[in-house]
C-alpha cells in the first residue's frame, strides 16, 4: 500500500530564504529583549550575552550580513526565544509561560554573564567596566 508523500513547503525554502527569515526573526527577538524587557538595556549587552561581537550585531542590523546559525541558537537558549519562531517562522516568539520565565530569570542570567565577562577582562588585563556600561548589579 502506497501512501501519498506530502511535501512541507517550508522545507523547500532556499538557503538564502532561510537565512533571511532567521536573520529577520533574530533581529525581532533582539529588539524585543532590548526594548521591551528590563535587565538588558543595550544592543551591545545583548550581543555579548550570546557571544556575538557588538560590531557584528550592528552589521546584521544594517543588512550587511546574515546572523550566524550559532548566534541564533544562542539567542534562543539565552533569551528563551522559541526555536519554532526562530527557525521555522511559526508560532509566538515567546509562549506566555516562556515570557514570565524569561522575565523572572533574565536578571540572574545577566548577572552571571557579567561575572564571566569581568573574569575574562581581569584575566586579560582589561580594566573592568571601561568599555561597557555599568548595570548597577552586584
């Protein structure tokens, strides 16, 4: 007995279309994180949290490059963005429960990230806080 094979049209997207969609969704998520939530105040902070150089984020925002796959995955992991939203362009950016969990945990994750950044800065001899804004956290 043969079954009919149904093709998922989303699976047939070209690499360029996929890159464009993921980049657009990534930028929407980054904008939400910076403008709509409390702990992250700058695009530079958001970039550092996902191990992306702030200058590279600027190039992505200006349309000069696509988001690296790894940065999109890290954005989902760090900020709690839905993988379906990011990579399949389906569903909500954050589910209702995800938003609450995200808001409640963001400050803790930001503090941990700032501690790791400070540790690296100390290790390489950069004076802590000279190149990044103070967040007022302890």
